[in-house]
C-alpha cells in the first residue's frame, strides 16, 4: 500500500505538459499508467487519473461543462483539435496512444471520445471494442483515413457512434462532437428548455420569459449542465468534476457562491426558484407547476 501511495503522490512528476497552439494539454506517461494499473487496479487508477487530469492548464481559469477525451498520436493535429475544443468551452484530455487512451476511456468520466483508428500500441478499433465490452456507452467519434464501405460498416458495428474521414474540416468535427453529446443526453436541438427558461448552446444565450439574462461564463456552464439533466439531483462533486480541470476537491464552496448568484439572476417575482438545493445531496433544476 505504501508503494501505491508513493505512485499516487508522484503522479504530477510523471506527466509531461505539451504546449499547444493556444492551450497546454497533458500527455500521461505510459510507463506510469502501466505500473499503476498493475499495482493498484483500475479503481485506484481511476481516482488518480481524475486527480491528475483535473490539473490541465487552460487559458481560462479552467471551468468547463463537458469533458472530451482525444486519443490521437499525431502531435500537431492533436494540438489543433485540443485548442479548438477548449475554445468552444469543452474540457479536453489527450492520450497519445491506444493503451493510454483505453485506460482513460474506461474511467467513464467523459461525455464524448474522439478516437483515431490507427494508433501505436493498441488500435482504435480495439480500444472501441474493449470499451463496449465493458458496457461503457460513451459516444465515440472515429477519425479514420479508411473510407471504404466495409471499413465504415465494421466501425459502426463495433459500437462507433460517428466517424470522420481524414483530412477533415475542424468546424465539422466540433459540430459532430457537440451533436453526439446532445444526442447522448436525449437532446436533438441546440435550444434546451425547462419551464419558461431557454438556453441556446450554440449562441450561449439564456432567456427566461423571453428576456435575455446576463450570466457569467461559469454561471452559464452550471446552468447548461443542470438543464441537460432536468429534475435530476446533481451533487457538488459532480458539478465540480465537469466544471473544473484543476484540483476540484478543494473548491466545493465556489459552487455554492455561483449557484447563489445564478438563482438570483433566474428569479422572477411571484415564482418559485428554478434551482432547488437539497441538503447534503446537491441541486436540482425543476419545472414550475403549470408552466407551458
């Protein structure tokens, strides 16, 4: 157990930070992943990976809503994709090969996975097959240079949700990833509505009873996460895990402050607050009785 503790405590020294075009992203050391996997099992690795991944260095203070895993071995392409995704407000983690990508994907903390087909160590197809074999249903978009009909059919039959042929337009990739996330959450349109509240995920605007609301970036991201899960109880830990990509365990009081401000801005005279606080459980976005 002492050896495991030493591994967990030294994780920060065993990752390399690669400078991206607009934002840094991490590359996990394959040797550490393999050793930690052998010594402590996936459950311990999962806790360590989430802790390390939460320390990626973004240009903004690191607050995001949805988390995406990119598994791509072409460094320049990976840097461009990471920068573009973060620019749209997504949290992104990067694995440079199939083995590291498989271990990260199996943690089940991602809202979508972008997976290259031709990877060193372990192919994208094998990563995908292992993921589905473990009954993990995270949406997966495959990047492939193979455009034959048989290849596409095999990918879809293996459990891929979408694919994009190389070379591809970065704007199309972003649109497809966001569409995958929406569909996985049971939403087919970028305009989400609960009661008399509307949130446009493309324009990143919020209206209540037809009036636009002026929200801070963090308030918007909290609301977007809650509106994807109407009436569900969302804990502070769950919010922090999706909103922050640094050590979220030490920032639980920050959520309370943002929720308080958000509730005040959403408040309409004569109506019940849309955001409920359930003591020791979390928060819930509810529909008003009799609302449209």
